[in-house]
C-alpha cells in the first residue's frame, strides 16, 4: 500500500496574504479576461464565472442575468432539442453559453441535431461526467473534437494533472476540475473518492497551462473569498452551483414552510434528480447527491454584485490590477482558523 504523504488543501485551509498595492479603488480592478483557446483557436472575452449545468442553476433565465456582466451559464442537459435550437438560433450575437452533454450516442445525436438547426450558433460545449477518468469519456472528447474542430470544449470532471494533460491532448480546451467538493454532492461520503479542491486546482492548472489549456474550478465555493482563492490558485474559470441557487432565475417553484419561502436545490445525481429524469435510482447504483431547501433569495443580481465585489477587493489586497494578475500576486498561508464565529 502506497500512501501519498504530501498535504492536500481545501479553500478553508488557507488565506491569501495581503501585499503592497498601488491600487486606490476596487473600481480600478479589471475582472474581464481574454483567452485564446488551444484547439478551437477562438477568443473569449468575459468574466470567467459560469453557472453550473444543474437543472436549477443552468437555466436560460440565469444566462440572461449573468450575460449582463459578461458571465456565462452552462445550460443543463434536460432542455429538449426544440428549446435549445430556439435559444441558440435566437441569440443576437454569439453567446458564451455552454451546451452541456453527457457521453452517450443519444447525447451526441441530440447535439448534432441542435448544431444543424441552430446554424452552428453554438461555440462552447461542456462534456461532463461524474468520473472523467474512463477511456470511454476520453474517446468521446476525441470524437467531438474531430467532428467539430471549431468548438471550444470544456471537459471533466477530474482532479489530477496526468488526466488533465490527457484530456487536453484528446481535444479539450478547458478541463473541468472537481470530484466531491460540491454543496449537494455526496460522492466522498458514498464512495470515499475525492481530492481537496484547492490542491486539485493548483495541480491541474499547472498541468493545463503547460500545454496551453485552461481549467475550470468546479464546486466547493461557498463565499466570494473562495472564488478569489480558486483564481489565485490558477483557475481560469470557476463554476458555481450552490452560490447561485435559491434565486428567481433558478428553475423550480417556491415552497412555503411556516410562512417562509424556500427553493429546492438538489445534486444532479441525487435521488430527486434521478426520480425526475431517469424514472428513479437504478438498482445497481446509489445516489451521489442530496436535496436541500434553501431560503428564497430573490433576483440573482445582488448575489452577483457581492461575488464580483469580493473578487475585486481580493485583487486590491494583493495589488492585482487585473484578474489575470491574481495568480501571480497570490501567496497562500496555511491557517487553522479563518473566521471569527462568535456571533454565529
Ligand atoms: P457547488 O458550487 O454547488 O459547490 O458545486 C457545483 C458542482 O457540483 C456542479 O457543477 C457539479 O460538478 C457538482 N454536482 C452537482 N450535482 C451533483 C451530484 O448530485 N453529485 C455530485 N457528486 N456532484 C454534483
């Protein structure tokens, strides 16, 4: 038995050390990034934060709200073909919304049909599975890359540098990183598998950047400071589920309990999701997600401003004029406590 002894860390294990700065205001911080993707050759401009392709957060309504800030949405996989064609072909200009798909032949056929009918209006696709370590997954990424050389492909999820490199060589432009950190994920509990997210981001970013690729840190951000840490660790993009859940733009009805309003939020591998889309949990598998009721939070705009304000402020603390400089300016310090919890 070999045990890896090097310490792996999560967002909660570190803080960012402040550094001398010439910035006088948060307003001077530029959060827009530009990337030229390794395979597609396409240029991206925007604030690299993406709503997760969960059926509550990966909605067209969320895309409209995030689009105002040049942020993106990975649309969930359960929109039907007609809605996706209408959405992508109806856009005024090319959008940074990701079309999401799994790796079955049916997923590929649906995507091909939408591409044909939407006159190739799709630029970004997200191919994701819970476990990105299978040969079948890598072969699927190769197939999409060969069939659509011009697409920007995000693929995942993985947590180590070796497979990050393999995915980029297979055709991914962006590798999605995270196994088990999600707010409604129970993978670590059910399987014992996972990797602390901060270390996963640092190691995968290093591997991807060496080959000219990008990564997207997916899962585990619970406060704006976690996004600053993920960007500081080398994430090019960040995907958010729980932090965007519970808002008007999320799918699902309001639920009333004791005079208070809530919205349901559940993992895409939870019993709730499998009951809805797969006719229940198949006998050979267990659910790897949970369902929670979140207090209703109103329009997502205020939460977005909070997130962007937090990241901007982090940049001023370390003297980064642009988000692009944040990684270079970041030194993490290991801590045993982050917050003063005296008032709850
Ligand atoms: P959050 O931002 O809520 O912490 O994490 C969002 C991410 O959790 C998603 O983008 C996805 O990768 C992951 N996720 C969503 N649903 C499930 C699930 O049911 N099981 C697992 N293991 N992960 C999930």
